C-alpha cells in the first residue's frame, strides 16, 4: 500500500520537470492521477508514459472555463478530487529595469492567478465533501532574500501568502493547504542561471548539490498524505540546507 493509495490527484504543469516527477511519484504511491499542461504535447505523452493510466488535459491554468470542464470531468469519472497540486509556473531571467509590463503580468498571471483559478475550481467539490488537500509549489526565493528575477520572487512570495490565507479559510471544511518551496533543482529555472550564480548557490548549500526532482516529489507525496494529517498553512522548504 502506497502513501496515496485510494486517493485521486490533479497536478498542473505536468508535461515536464517537477510536474512529471510528481505525476510519476504520486502514481507510484497508489494515487489515480490526472495532469494538465499548456502546449507541450510531446512532453505530456512522455509524462503519461511514466504513469500508465494517468489522464492528460491540454488546459492552460489561465483558462477558467476549460479548467472548470476538466474538474467536472474528473469528478464525474472519479467521484472526487482528493489532492490538488498547483505546480504550473514560469519565470524569465530579466532585471527589473529591462522588464516590460507584459513580462510582469505573464509571470504573475501564470504563477498566482493560475493557482487561484485552479484552486477555486477544485475547492468547490472539496468543500461539498468536507475533505481534501491543496499543495502549492512555491520557491526558496519566495521565502528568502536571494538574487533572482523580481517578478518571480514576488509571485512565489504571493503563493506563500495565498497558502496561509486559504488554509485558514477552508480549515472549517476539513481541507488542508500547504506550500512546498524547493531550492535549485537539477531541472527547471536553475538550467538558465549563469555559472557564477550556480556556483554561489552550491557554495552556500550545506549539502553542496542541486536537489533531485524525485526527492522533491517524494516530499510532496508525504505532505499531501494522511500520514501528515495535522499540518496545514505551512511552507516547507527543501533546499539542501541554505
């Protein structure tokens, strides 16, 4: 019996990177899994191959009507969505002085508004059933003062605040809300960092290495499981000891 045996889970941004690792790990822990993605059909097919039986939906987190249809389809097929992981996110390696308004809006929209829209769609069913877990994927830069794109830092700090406020709001319905904040990982935003910034990160990281996608996904599986039933509203940092 896995940590998530008998659970159903929806993971956004599942076509690559951490999203793919989350789909694979959750399925391996016994959950029935669905994931959404915006454009990458080939990546989505690769993710589905790691978790046979996973349901894939080409739905942008900013498309509220399509998100509602996806959630309704899953609730009809499964009866409920027990776990939502808001993983979809974007970043741009731009200094503020060169940033256009559209750049700011794009990162804030995907990372924050997308989390709001997906959570709203899924929470309606969770509230009716008086159970469920929402896990928001934040970032170390949303909790610490670090050199990183300002709009990305702001969006991930917003995710931390959203987690805390929402956890308080829905606790009366037996719903838990958590945030998982990884440091630099083997895949993801760290791939686009200049060498000097990567070296500086590794210099200050106690374990002296980047995090593994599977390591973060296993932590996520525990956080949303019944084994962790007394934690809500918290941001859990997994960064190798910065």
